[in-house]
C-alpha cells in the first residue's frame, strides 16, 4: 500500500497529557504539531487556553481531555469541564466513560452521559470572545483494557445510537493500550458514521501503519515526531 505523509499526519492527535507538563512543554508540542501538520494537540483541559493561543492562526485543533484519565466524575462535572474547555478554545473533546457504571451494567447512565456531552459538542461554541464556530468534535474513550468484549460491544451499540464523532480505544494511562483486535471489534460493531480512534502504546512507524491499515480515522500518540521522522525517510 502507498502512503501520503501529509495525509498520515492529519490522522495524528499529538499528545502530551503528563501531569507535570509546563507551558514550555505545551509550546514545544504546538510547534511540533505545526511542523508536521498534525490534526490536533491532545492536552489536559487546563492547558486548552494556552494551546489555543499558540494554534489559533492554524488549522490544527485543540483536543481537550475530559475527566481524564479515570472518568470517575459525575455527568454534571463532565458537562461543566467540557463547557469550560470549549469556552477556552477546544474544538475537540475526548471524555472518559464512567467505567464503574459500565461494570455496574448501568447502561441508561452511560447513555445519558454520552448524550449530554455529545449534545453539548454539537451546539458548538456559539458567540462570545472566541466567536461562533462549527460543532465541536466529540470522542468517547472506552478504556478497553478494563472491559470485556461484551461491554465493548454494548458501548459500541450506544454510540451507534448517540453518534459521537469518534469512539476511542484507550487513555494510554490504563493497564493496556490500543490493540488491533479492539479496533476491529469496535469497527465491526459501531455505526459506519462513527469513526474509531486508536491511542495508547503506539510508538513505532510499523505500529502506526498497522492501525492505519486496520481502518482507524485518528491516532493519539506522544511519539508522533519520532514516528514521522522515521516515516519521512521510509516514504
């Protein structure tokens, strides 16, 4: 299969979610995203505004992580965090499902949570200081390493009805990351309109291309620069 380097770069959510990341680290992240023309920078919600300022004159998105990495906050708290991220400049949202409620089999709660956050993203930013914009991209993080295949499929079925823009394999902070088997399972069980994002443990060009070939529409990784330095030589 032949690959286009820029097209591959537009699949990347360039990630720094470390607890001790400074503004200097965020500046480096944003500059790297500009250099390689990645799709977005994926950051903790508190760093949304800083990254927005670095990227506001580009087509690179700011992707804010919500209730990260555990997902163990209330629906109300996730809504407020999402709203604040959007007001600070985020145009993509990755939120973590409440895994306790998944394990409880409380699918009504899981559906309500997804509906609330996806609906808020569809409303977009509206007016105000940052102006109106297109709807915000919504991504639902499953954290598959803690789930059975039956639970993953149940989440896919809810997502097929609620229609977030993406479902995502992992935070990268759990006991395991993305697997090709999970990507295939998710792609087979979610509506075609819902895209799949792989994240967690993708560190080499070979891994990256394997996930592309498996049909993912976005890849979250902190090793994007190293991967693309290698790909630029290979391609």
